[in-house]
C-alpha cells in the first residue's frame, strides 16, 4: 500500500499572536533574507492575504510576488506587512 502524502501549510498552525511573533522572531534570527521573506509570507497567509493587502494598500498579486521563491520585497513592503499583521521590527545587540 502506497503512503499518501499531504501538503502542509504552516500558516494553518499560526493561530495565536504569540505563535506568530515567535515564528517571525526565529526567522529573523537566521539572518537569511529569503527565509525571512518566506516566513513573512506565511504569516500574511495566516492573517489572511486579502486583509493584509487592504491594510498595506498593496494588491494580493504584489504580495504574492514579494513572497515568491525569487521575490525580493522592499524594506517599505516588509515594514508595511509587519505593521498589517501586528508585528514590530525591533533591534537588539548581537550576543558575543
């Protein structure tokens, strides 16, 4: 009997504000711009892409393009989306 694989979307499990904040904090700690952009896209899907589009003034297509594999959202776009999903971008000194 063949195993059946299902598609997993982490956005479905991001149901609390604390969970979303932790998810993004861990993504930011990687320092990997593509990974961070992808994680922000997951958060946007969790919050509802249409709602995020309305709050940012960006189209859903612009949001999807920003978070595509080769997407490269501008800092302005990242900040607008962070605000729309209820997150702040903060800085802290490097450890060490």
